[in-house]
């Protein structure tokens, strides 16, 4: 057997092992996004492995996956912790989202079918229906994430989609944080914002769709700017 083969060098992982690592990552991701695992909470491989009745190998791989997604922070000689996002991180995520989704709109205008755009419209109708109920912020956030994820999907731009998905965990955390600061956002503004984006896409109006997206992003990130101003103003902390 060739000792220099990809398998022997650990470049190929057995399907069962890869699936188990993904499963552990999914469980930890859900716990982080649901707030069951708190920012800066230590993640001990041995404890996680015991609770999930598996070995430490899949747990170690799962933590690497979540580290790449920005949900876990590995600290030298200390171990892994749930990542703590700061206002500067929130602002970076908003600006990167805007860049990616602006590009997604340009390609969606050219590539998306009417049926795909209609699906976005259906999501807006779901938001509207939810806004008339006693909704949870998690449900509102899930619909918001699905809308923007779908926008990237229908663009047909694979790298935009891959980059957006690599940020999806952080995007969801930021959106959930936003809704905890503005609990009536879905009812007051969000449905209208998303509806305007869909209308512009339906009209195949690139400039209008991008303008609506930027208006949405700017208004959504106002609370982050406030946090940054508070941090830079010592008087606000007294």
C-alpha cells in the first residue's frame, strides 16, 4: 500500500466519520444559535463527546467546522469557547452581507426564473402572516435568513452562495441580536423592506433592487452604529 496516499495522509475521511462530525457540528451550532451555549462558554471535547456518546475525534472536527464559521473561538493553551461577537464584528458582517447580496441581485436579475422570484414573494407573504401573530424572534429570524439565503441561491453565482453560507451562522446571530433590540421590527419595517426588494427583482430593475437592499441594510445596522458610538463615548458608560 502506498504510504503517501491521500487516505494515509488523512486527506480522505471515511463517510461515517465525516457524517458524525457534521452531526456533532449541527447539534453544537443549534445550541449556540438558540442561546443554549452562551458567548465565552468553554467547550470541552471530553464533556461533549460523553454527552453525545461518541469519541473526541468527531467533536474535535466539529469544533474546527464551527471555528471556520466564526461561531467558535480557539484560544492557545485554553481550548475552545463559544465566540463572542462585538459591535465591530456586527458591522463587518453587515457590510460583507451587503457586498455579497448586491452581487447576488445583479446575477439574480439575469439568471433567476420568474418562479424563483415568486418563491421569494411567498417568503415575504410568510413574514407578513407571521407578523400578525404572537411570533417568536427565532421564527422571524429564520424567515429572514431563508429570504437572503434564497436570494443568493437564485443568483446562480456559486462563490457568492458559498461565501454567504460560510457566514450564515454569524448572520443569524446578528439578525437575532437585532430583533432582541428591536422586537417589533418584523411587524413595523421588515416585511415592507423585503417586499420592495422582491418587487424590484420582479421588474428586473437592478438599480432599484440594489437601492432597496442598501436601504434595508443601512436601517438594519443603525443599532450597531449606536453601540459603536456608546463604546467610544466614556460618558455613555457612567
